[in-house]
C-alpha cells in the first residue's frame, strides 16, 4: 500500500511540474506576442518608412515627404578597412543617443590601405558597408554610402569599379529611403570639374536605375572646395543631386565660407559630408572659433554636416580619446577635444 501511495505521490508531483512548465511557456509566448504586437502598433502609428524618411530637394534645401526642412547632422567613420570594429549596432545606437545625430557616413576608401580598388577584400568591404547600412536603418537613421576617393585623385581612375559597386548597393538598397549615395569623396590634385561631371554622368544613371529618388552627393574639385565650379556648370537632367563642400576649420576660414554662401546663392544645393575642426591634415590644433563660425553659417542655411572621424587614432580629428579602446558605450569622458566640441555643439 505504502508503495502504491509513494508512486501516486511521485506521479502527482511530476504532473504538477509539467503543468507549471506549460503555464510558464504559455506566459512566455504571451509576452513575446505582446512585444510583437507592441512593435507592430508602434510601426503602424509611425507612417510607413518610405513616407517618413524620404528626402528630396526643393531648390537648395533638403525637405522631407511632408515638405518640412531637414538638416542632417552626423558622424563619419574613419576608413572602415582601418577601423572595422566601430561598425556595430551598439555603437551606432550609442552615437545617436549621445550626440543626437541623425546620419552616419560609411567611408570606404578606394585607394588607400586595403582599399576597395587597391587590394582590399571587396566582398568583405561590401559586407561591412551593408552591415553599417543595416545598423543605421535599425536605429532609424540616415546613412551615407561614401566611395572615398583620395589618393586616387580623379574619380575616373576607378570608374568601372564604382559603377559595379553602386549598381550592387542600389540593387540591394534601392527601395530604402534613408540612404544617400556619395559617389566620390574628394577629387583633388588638379582634377577639374569636367572630369568629375563626366564621372557623375555615368554613375548617376546606374544609381537611378535602381533608386529613382535617393539623394546623390557629388564631390567637387580641390578636396571639395571648388563648389563655385559646380555652381557655374551644375549636373542637369536629374533630381536630388547635391554637391559636397568639405572644410577643416583651422585651415579653411572666411574664403571658403564665402564660397559656400555664393554657391548657395547661385542655387547650388550643398552638403557638408565631411569636416573637422583641426587643420586639413586631420591633425594639429583645433580652432573652435572658426568651427563655430562655420556652424553658424551652416545652420543659417540649413545645410547638413557630418564630422570626421569615428576612431581613437592619435590625431585631432579622431572623436574618441586615443586611450579609449571601447567600440561602443562611449560617454563624454571618452571623447577627444573635437569630440567634446561636437557633443556640445549638437546638444545645445
Ligand atoms: C585622413 C585620416 C588619416 C588617414 C588619411 C589617409 O584622418 O588618419 O591616414 O586620411 O590618407 C580629408 C579626407 C580624409 C582624411 C582627412 C584628414 O577626406 O580621408 O582623413 N581629410 O586628412 N580631406 C581633408 C582632410
């Protein structure tokens, strides 16, 4: 008898345990379902992504789908081949929270260290760009895919690779509205606007075949200072084309600021897709006075701007202190002098 009672008791305990486990599982499913529903409801109350993030140009100004002016403010990676580890979701979320930025630029060098056209692993570089785009998209941010020419001073040098690259990127991302394509970082060393324009006229149709309306940013001669040349002879036949002006505040002052004003007055849509507040080498002393003069002018014209660079390299344009090896979770204390200036500027 005792034996039978023992067996029954054990059976009872077993059954109750199974029951508990089942309830727990049901609870878990419920919670997951609730989270999914919450996410869907939030998605539904937001207008669909294509409507909420699409950008277009009205004259020289960027506007959103409802016609409101948009100013993008953000951070550029250093070359992703040098500093791949900053391309991670936590990092992008962290930069968005800390600096309040809404755009992230992915700089893929074409001709420097392990560059796309100079012996780098093309597939791996493309994958990094794609990952960066996904992270920025997950964070509801805009993202610039930057074909970062520099050593290769004329974009025509690697035109064929550029065609193939932008064709692939746009076939992947052509239906997204948060992506901007920067087709050549900085033409330099005597490359004239004629060559840049010829290049642009070949790359733009390739992008447009897959993405009819993305903002396309075209570099200008002399490391993106000669916006006057583009203003005198802009690209025609396409909408949503912008022109980049780059400045390094300790080197470029009133002369370049005046050039920017004149080009805007002449009707050229300008995008400052890269700037630093040190000198043009990316190093040297920072010049906050000149930097602040730039920001006043930029804000007054609602121009978008992106700061160089996300790294802890020992150079003054690096935003992270060189002794900080984190790749996310930054606080103000981890920032360099330029990083602290950017933080103060973007959060005031
Ligand atoms: C610099 C980096 C530096 C790197 C170098 C490679 O800051 O660490 O060794 O490129 O050539 C630009 C360029 C940008 C430069 C930056 C500073 O777009 O690639 O980055 N700069 O020199 N234009 C003006 C300045």
